């Protein structure tokens, strides 16, 4: 129990008595790639804008969308603000303390009345009437100084681990690319493939149009009740429908069947899309491309890595058409069918497949360890902030 006579004593004050609150006046269409001013939208990502809404100190918090009441930015200077982002200003307390306090405590307030079937939204009374347990301004400054220092140390560690993960991702990409383009024998005789994409390949390899190796299939389910399969860069997975995340279709009757050993490809977005070979039976989006090998004397896994190489190196992207800034960059069927890919002898396909499976398992295990370290750091940082802004731990 705190002695109320001491500088560290906490008292409960509603947010509206600690600052003024308003909203921005910009829309998403006001964002410009090379804008002069920071543009705070309903996202952790800070956009750019050619004009500004405010000049001065402010805390920005998303008013709706997935980040409602969870995304807090501190800004000082000239910046633009989206119309569904709240701006806190004209502070009667230490603003940085408020950032730490709200980012740690307010999401719990959002969760109390959250409805997972609707888009999250935060109304002004919820924010303005929120009770903040706050100590004297002097002790607020002490907490901010301490947390700034500790959080900066954590952020440096976090950035270093993220850099290590990026290096491992690039290493994975290089291993796959080298193996499917050049094979595993560094001393093998090479030849000019005649393709600008593959250039030199082993002399005993060939190139083949995809249409001679694969057939595109589209088998409409006609009814619901099957597992829904979704392809992401983590692979083809059975979608957990109970979470209501991602795109939700009104009906899955028009989805297409996928069988084990079918390939599923998101050819609608060649920047973030992916391709994988299915282990499951289920249905997937009618917009995806489903295709299968014509000849079982070819190795499925080898060709999965070839297809993934085409995504990682933006080969499919270079063949695509559409509107890239709207995310509509697609690989048309004709371009897909007529694209040539390297075809080693079957025995080499097997060796390459086995080698890549083993190497990627090793790399992925290391990456998972790194990701676990990031999660540990994130949880430690959250715990640290919570303990000090609530007074559970004291800054000496």
C-alpha cells in the first residue's frame, strides 16, 4: 500500500482530465509515397502525407479496425492524422508515461466488450472516461526515464534477432535457388539453357514448359462441409474457421477440391502469394490455381521447390500482369503454362529434394528458436512496462 504523502503515490484520474482529445481530418487516399509529413493511420505502419493536420505534441491511437485501442504512437512536430485516429494533446501529465500506461492497460479495456464477429471499434466516451492510475509528475518522469532506457536495450536485442532471421531467410532462398538451378554437384558440366531466368544449368538437365509436366484442374465441390485449405508463405494449412480471421466467404460450395499431392498456388498476388504441395484433402478458394503432375515418375517435392524458387526470386512476378499498387498482380494461365522450368533426371530430383528437406529443417529449427526468443523479449517488455506503470515495482 502506497503512502499518499509520498511522491510515488498513485491516484485514479479519468483520461479526459489529463489531456484533450480530438480526431484527425485525413483519409487513406491522402497518403503519398514520398510525402513530407508522417501520417498516422489505423496501423502500426506510419504512412506519409504532403500536408499536415497538427503541429505539436500528441499521442495517436487507432479508433477502429484490428488495432483499435491497441496501437499508440507518440509524435511531436508536424504530422497528419487519419479521421478515425484519436489524438491526445494539451497534457496535464507526462505524455510518455501516458503512452506506456495506455499501451499496457487500455487493450484490456477493449477486450472486456469485444465482439469477435464484428470489426473492433472504440468510441470517444470509452477513451475519455478511462481511469488512469497516475503518480506525481516527478515520479512519472522517473518511470519514463527508466522504461525508455530498458525498452531501448530490449529493442536493440529484438532488432539484432530480427536481422538474424532475415539472414536465415536469405540463406534458405539461396540454398533452394542454387539446388534447383545447378544441382548438388559443383563440378558438373554446365550448358546455356537459353532461358534468361535459369541461364546455365547442368548439361544433363532439360527445360520443359509447365503445361507438359502439369495439368490444371478445377473440381468444384458443389456443397459445404469440407476442410478449408489456405495457402500462405508458411505453407498450405487447414483454416481454423472458429477464429473468424482472414477472408470469410458467404458460401464454400463454389470452392474447388484439393487432393493430397495437388499443388495449390495463389497466383492472384505474386508479391505475397505462395505455392505448396498439399498433404490434405479439402477445398480451397476458386480463385487459386490447383494443378497436379501428369507423370508420377517425377518428384513432387523437387517441383514444389522449383515453384517456390519462382516466387522467392520474383520470376512469376516478372511474368505477371495487373495493377501492382492495388495488389492485383496476377500470373495468367497462358504465361504459367508456357513458362519453362528445369527438369533434372529423376534420381537427381530425389537427391535435391532430400537435401533441401534436411537443410531447410535445420534452418527452420534455428529460425523457430530465434522467433521464440523474440516472443520472450516481447512478453518481457510488456511485463516490465506493466509492473512499473502500475506501481507493482518501484523505480529507485
